[in-house]
C-alpha cells in the first residue's frame, strides 16, 4: 500500500491481506464452442469486475494433501491417523489410517467446492499388509484396490455428470482395517500427473477474476482458436 502525501513524499505499508496468485493461460487449438464458453464467462463476470471459481490447471485441488488429520479433512467417525510412517520416496511423510469402527466402512475424505459436471483424476499411494483393500471414492464413483506391503499409486477416473457444486473425494476401508496412505491428489483432468504437495491452500480458487481482457485471440482456421487469458486470485 502506497500513500502519497501533500508534499510529494510517499509512505509505504505492507498489505498483509493483499497476497495474490496470477496465472497466464495460453490456450491453443480451442474449438469455437470452447472459445465461446470462455467469452461467455468473461461477459457473465463483467470482465475483471466479478469473481468465479477457478480450478488450477494440472494442480492438486486438495488442501493438506499429506495431513489426513488436518481440519480440511472431514473424516468418518472412529477413523484414526498416525503420522511419521515411511513414505514411498524415502521420507517419513506417510500416515497410517485405521478404521476403528467395528461395523462400518470409514476413511479420510475432503469436500471440495467443485462442479460435479467436470472430469477428475483421484490418486494416492497406498499399501497394507495381509491383502487389505482400500476404496477410492468421489461422490457416486468408487473403485476398490487390493493392496500389498509394497507402495502402489492407485487411481480413480471420475466422470460424475452431477448437477452439484460440491464433490467429496477420499479413501475408505472396511471396519477394523488399517492402510498406509501418502500424497492424495485430485486433478481436473482425465489422468493422474506428477504428485504436487499442498499446504493449507489447494488448487480450488473460489475468488478468482479475470486480470484483463482476453488477449491475442487468433483464428488458426475455421474452427481453431488461440487465446491468452490472465487470471488472478487473492489469497484467502
């Protein structure tokens, strides 16, 4: 924050609430319908005036992706976690998850304010002794995986087609079972990419806005467009 005084001097203060992230999206090979959808969002947001939810491209949408006991996770009752477990990369950042319930399936889950009409990729490293199973879930989608004592990255493609603005992702296990988990990731794309650790802020930005006009729009052909889109999001 910069204040200019009457005599021309300036006083500069740090704006602790002014932190923001900025993206420059270079979209190439867009179809006309895709270009029209971007322009419709720009018009609906009145350019840079109003905010919208932006999902970070190829980013991990989850917050606290390795801390399954953090407040961002909405775990089932009687599910316990133990930190400091050996992870697949030689560290001790994995966690042991125990479903202490004697009668119900339970696990670690995180709700995200994301559209149910998008496609997602849910992945996590998992292991367990004795052939235990873990089930990856995302709303109505699920898939069970039989585990061994070796780390394995498991993956669930998610295509819900639901008219909702909230989807809960997670990993659940049967009553009494215990599994080791590391590095859960949700991406707004068809397949799982390299893991990205997140802290208190994941890749869902609920107060994003256009940082200016959609620039450098160029038609490569009858139905092929390139565009540069700048987006900014203030830190929560």
